[in-house]
């Protein structure tokens, strides 16, 4: 069976260097999954606000009776299916599920509007490690990389605030958990996607080569996304170990509250010394004001559930928040 518009899995990352390639490579090892043959990253949401504005103007230009026949949500879903057909018409092999990815969380709020019937995997990564990886890989400045990560973090937290417990089927995955507890995390993901774990090659997942690591640039090589065997020195969780106190302070001031809301530690970045206590207290007050204004809440653990009674209605497994 070839992949069709109703059989897609979207992967979105908090920002470049979050592990979308790694996650897509892992999920694509399943016998029932395929990938686009030509378009490696879809970026369907990147400028989706333009589609939203178009549909609003289009719908508003119709007679009131016509608007009753097609809602803005219905038009959005039609546009989403059309975009998806660009990928499903050209896949790397026949399979039931198409895996497509984008390394940014731009316009994440519009995902349920364009793709209401498709599951979403959101991958996040510890901010300092991602920032260092982006600086090494792309030559970004530290302020730019920190700001980009912070924007992605806020977008994901706002999305979770608005859709937790709702109809949009999404699962948030920590890159660090994939690295340290691969089999358990993949079983969780396969359960969420209703993919049979018996048809998954866990040995191949454990031996998966590295693609696009910032270590290539550190070693003096050009950055590329060709598979490279994993060496004993590969440790993507320690990218920011050589940061100076000034770099930690910059991250702490701009993105410390978002790091905490995503469930990551700020150890090593918190102010110390004679003024450390005052600085931490001052920062906490600013962060509280920011989170209250945006109504942001810390991410809560998601528990994957299989609802056998509703399998015919919901093509993918639902999730609930841990009690």
C-alpha cells in the first residue's frame, strides 16, 4: 500500500539541532513507514499564517449562505491535504505511513487547522546544548541561537497550554530521553502511533549512524547529513560543557524560565557569588510575571493510552496527562 494523505506522521522540532533527523530516522525503521523521496523537510507551517489570512479573506468575501456550506476549518483541512499530496505522491518506498519533518516550531498553533487528522511528534532539546550545537554547525551568534531556541520553547508551551486534553493528537519527546533510553522511548512512540512494535528493528535503531552532528564542524570537516558511524566520543548531551560564566548568564537571563518550564535544569547557569541570591530572586520575579502574562505552565508527563473501543473513530492512540 502506498502512503496516502490520511496516513502521515509529522515531526516538528523546537529549533534546528533538536534531533528531528534522528527521530525521523528512528521512526522510519518501522516496516510500515516511508519518507518523502525528494523533499527532506516540508516547512509546511513556516509561512502558514499567510494561508490563514488568505482563508479568512476568502471566507469573508463569500455570501453568508455560502459560508454555511464550507467553514474556515474545512478550507484549512483541504489546503493541508493538498500540501500533503506533494509528499505522498513521491515516497521512497511503498508503506502505510509517511514520516515528514520540520526542524522549527514556527506557526505551531496552525497545525490542527491544516492537519486535523494527523498525529504530531514534537521533539525538544535542552537549551544550552542546542544553542552550542547551532553555533558550531551554522555559525550563528550565541544571542541569535538563544533567541531562536527561546521562541521555539514558547511556541511549544503555548501549544501545549491550548491543546492539552483536546482533540489534537500530539506527543512531546525529549531528545535526551531518546539518547539515554532509546528502546523504552521508541516503544512509547510506536504505541502512540499505533505501529506494531513486532515490526520494528530495535537492533538497527541502537546501531543507527549519526547524521549532521555538530562534531563534524568541531573536527574541522564540512557539515553534511550523510550517515557517519557513531564513535565512543559521540556525546550530544555535553555540548555546552565549556561555556564561560558570561555565556551561562546570557542564557539564564533570556531563556532560563523557558528552560525550567520545559523540565530542564539550570544547574551551572544560575548566578552565584555575593550577589547570586539577589540575582536569582530578581530573575524569578521577572519570570513569574512573564509566565503569568502568557498563562504558561510547566510541561506535564504524557501517558500514552490505547482506547480499543474508539479505534474505529480515532485512527491513532490518544494520550492523557499523568495524574
